[in-house]
C-alpha cells in the first residue's frame, strides 16, 4: 500500500498547495532594494553554509553574487520595503549553520527542506512573523517542549522525515492560525491528539508513519475545514469517533494500519467530497450498514481490507459511481458473488484475497472495462475465471493459493500483464505455446510466481521474457539441467 499512499499524498499535496499558497508580498510599485540590515545576515548565512551532497565530500557554497541586490538573489523574497520575507533554499544538499537567519526579523516563509542540516531548532521561537516553516528531510531529532509555542502567526509547518524522536509538543496542533501540519515519517516521534477547540483553521494534518498513539478524540469533529487527514501507520486505538461524519470538507481520510476497534459507521461514506477512505489493517468488526445517496458520492478509493468485518458488503458500496480502487480482502464477509461488483464500471483495482467468493460459470456480461489489478488469493477457486479473458487492461493478476487444477489456458496471457502470481495451485503449462501465432501476443512480464505448483519442465516461454525481475519456480516437479536461457540478465 506504500506506493498507493505516496501517490495519494502527492496528489493531495499538489491540491493542497493551491489552497495554502496565497500569501504573496504586498503588490506595490516601490523599488525593492535590499536593506543593509537584511543583507548582512544573508552574507553571514552564505559564509556559514557549505555544499555537502554526502558525508564524505563538501565544498564552499557560492550561490549569491555579493555585487548585486540581495532581493534578487536566488531563493530570497523581499517585501516592497526591502525586508527579506522569504527564504527558499530547499533541495540544495546544504549543511552548516543557518543561525544568522534569526536576525531577519520580518521573515515569514522559510523552506530549508531536503538539505543535510543537523541541528536542533529551539531557537525558532525568536522569529516573529513566521508563518511558514518547511524543514523536511533534515536531521533535527529533538523538539523542545516550547518549540513554536508562541508562533501565533504560524500557518504551515512541515517536518517530514526529520528523524524526530521524543514527545511532539501538542500545543503546535492548537496554534490559532495553523492550517497545515506535516510531521509524517518520523517513526520514533511520540504524541497524542489534543482536544480540538471549535475555532480552528486546520486544513491538513499528516501524522502518518509516526508513533502517535491514544484514542481519537470526539472533538476531532471540530476540525470542520479539514480536507486531508493522514493518520496511517500510527498506534491509534479505540473506536472511530462518529463526529468525523461532521467533517464535510474531508477529501482524503486515511486511518489504515492502526489498532482501531469497533465498527465502521456508514455515515463516513456520505461525506460529500470524500475521495479516499482508507480504514484497512485495523481491528474493526461487525457489519457495515447501507447508506443513503451512494449515487452522489465522490469516493474513488476504498480500503477496508484486513479487518474482522462480517455480513454482506452493503449494496450502497456496489453503487459508488466513481469507485476505482476497492480493497476488501482479508475480512470475514459472508460469501460474495463476483457478479455483485459488475456495476462498478470504473473499477481499476479489485482485491478480494481470502474472501469467500463465488465466480459463476462464465457469463459474457461479467466484464470490468478498466480493471488493472485483480487479486483473488486464497479464495478457494477451482478453475481459471473465464472473465479474465475479457480484461484487456489487466496488469497485475494474483490467483495464488487456490485449488486450480490442470493446464494454464492460453487465453489467460493478456498482453497487458506485467505481474502474475499463480503459485500454490496444481497447474502446469502446455508443451507448446502458440508463440508464433500472430493472434497470440504473450505479455512481457516483470514478475512471475509459479512456486509450489505441479510444473514438470522449465516453461520455454521464459526464453523471450527479457524484462523479468522476479521469477519463482521453487517447489515444483522439474527434473534435469537448468537451461542457460533461464538466466535472464534482468533477474
Ligand atoms: C543532492 O545529493 C543527492 C545524493 O547525494 C543527489 O542525488 C542530488 O543530485 C543532489 N542535489 C543537488 C542539488 O546537488
Ligand atoms: C560524494 O560526492 C562527491 C561529489 O559529488 C562524489 O565525487 C563522491 O563519489 C560521493 N561519494 C559517495 C560515497 O557518494
Ligand atoms: C548530528 O550531530 C550530532 C552531534 O554533533 C551527532 O551525534 C549525530 O550523529 C549527527 N546526526 C547525523 C544524522 O548526522
Ligand atoms: C511565550 O510568551 C509568553 C508570554 O508572552 C512568555 O512568557 C514566554 O516566555 C514565551 N515563550 C517562549 C518560549 O518564547
Ligand atoms: C512507541 O510508543 C510507545 C509508547 O506509546 C513506546 O513504548 C514505544 O517504544 C515507541 N516506539 C518507538 C519506535 O519509538
Ligand atoms: C455534528 O455537529 C453538530 C453541530 O455542530 C452537533 O450537534 C452534532 O452532535 C455533531 N455530530 C456528531 C456525530 O458529532
Ligand atoms: C441526498 O442527496 C440530496 C441531493 O444531493 C439531498 O438533498 C438529500 O438531503 C440527501 N439525503 C441524505 C439522506 O443525505
Ligand atoms: C483467511 O482468513 C481467516 C479468517 O477469516 C484466517 O484465519 C486465515 O489465516 C486467512 N488465511 C490466509 C491465507 O490469509
Ligand atoms: C449475466 O450477468 C448479468 C450482470 O450481472 C446479469 O444481469 C445476467 O442475468 C447474467 N446472465 C446469466 C445468464 O446469468
Ligand atoms: C476455503 O475452504 C476451506 C475448506 O472448506 C474453508 O475452511 C475456508 O474458510 C475457505 N476459505 C474461504 C476464503 O472461503
Ligand atoms: C486471427 O484472428 C482473426 C480474427 O479473429 C481470424 O480471422 C484469424 O483466422 C486468426 N488467425 C489464426 C492463425 O488463428
Ligand atoms: C501433476 O502433474 C502430473 C504430470 O506431470 C499429473 O500426472 C498429475 O495428475 C498432476 N497432479 C495434479 C494434482 O493435477
């Protein structure tokens, strides 16, 4: 799910930027000439920075031409009066000391993400005016309890992947103007969610891949402007508060991979703008009730897999008009028929592993026009499902650990396939594949898992597979010498 999370974060981040960025310096026609008291700290800064792409090499940092107006320097933004209000030195592999920045008293935006600074930032409390602070990817480690405590103008804070540990100062989550907080990917950072007051401005809260824990407070329902809530890969437990159904601006909601218990209240599905609802890999139980207005929902991605959910999957879910990715695997739902999903015309991903599934004898109407990923591992299937023949966009197919017998049919090899897992089935290949038939185009695979099958000879089609990265033929009945053509250079 990591790639998935990443792509979603990327998508939301770009949406989010367009919401958060409208701070521009005052638009006037006065010349903005750098003031002396602004130029001096910048020169100090340049003096103390060096370029350090790795730990074995470093060189002097000479980004700025001292003979020019400092307001024109790369990464420096001034207001109309020549005060430095923004510094963006992100992704430059810089190291050294940046303390002279604290002498720029009008600084509002500071972006030092993607450098190799190794320091604590307790001194930040001295900047007045600071509204946006981005330090992702530096080794900061420790935040003192009073970090940013008086930053009443702070709007946006990003400290992702800063190797933070210890306790996160809760007060930051309650700063009066704060709209965006990203402290994700600091897996040793501990913290709890506070009681959120009614008047708050939070739009985005990203705490994933941290060691935040505790229960989700009912007052989370007070974050009424929230569009993005990413709390996956943390240690939250207890029920999902019903008050979340009040967050009517929510677009991305991800609580997967925690220890949440209780049931999934179906009002979550009625949030009008919601596109991503991820609750998988928790300890959620019970039946999901039907919900109204499924046809006006915007939900595109739904992950409720790997919980202890029971009962039938609600018909309302099968009517979500925009649903593209559905992950319900690893639950104790009652037996489902694959036909149930056929209304979902936009479905690209369908994961049903370890779900009691009936695929009825081949019905020509059973087709998912957009399907790219089908995973039906451990579903007690006894034959290759015929509808796969009509899935011309299928890239990823997992039929492993079923009770499929016999020879793999030629029609299974859709030319779009890249990753195929047929392991743990009693299957073999025909002696010859019609590889020279113009109507038969065998896919170029990157991953092929044929472990623990009943395969009696090295499959000859592997000769042409020049993109294979992963090949598993373990635990079969193959005898004799390993042919040279099996050693693909891509493996
Ligand atoms: C920073 O360092 C990384 C890894 O050492 C390198 O891939 C990247 O190109 C460098 N970026 C700059 C701007 O020097
Ligand atoms: C460190 O960076 C220098 C200059 O870019 C490069 O020559 C050297 O190979 C790099 N060393 C490592 C271990 O990446
Ligand atoms: C940061 O600096 C401290 C003390 O100088 C050092 O112990 C630590 O290893 C450094 N961390 C990194 C990631 O370089
Ligand atoms: C925050 O402001 C209060 C009241 O002005 C002050 O007493 C306190 O020292 C400040 N704390 C920090 C860390 O600057
Ligand atoms: C995570 O937090 C718990 C306490 O809530 C603590 O026992 C555990 O050691 C922490 N793990 C890490 C990796 O910091
Ligand atoms: C939603 O908000 C309203 C008013 O703000 C409140 O009365 C109601 O209890 C909230 N619903 C839930 C489920 O918290
Ligand atoms: C269903 O949607 C309609 C129009 O979008 C709205 O008027 C109605 O209140 C919704 N019903 C429920 C139960 O949410
Ligand atoms: C399938 O799910 C059951 C519980 O529903 C669980 O006991 C079993 O370990 C799962 N099997 C696999 C292969 O994941
Ligand atoms: C085939 O599937 C479609 C859609 O699920 C259904 O409407 C139709 O009755 C099925 N036909 C047969 C013969 O089962
Ligand atoms: C598969 O069949 C076995 C044996 O009948 C049963 O125990 C298991 O629950 C079934 N698995 C699923 C996912 O239905
Ligand atoms: C290939 O397909 C076309 C159209 O379906 C058919 O007319 C032709 O006979 C096929 N060729 C072979 C060798 O099967
Ligand atoms: C395994 O393959 C052998 C031939 O190689 C065949 O005789 C046997 O029936 C197959 N076993 C199963 C369970 O299909």
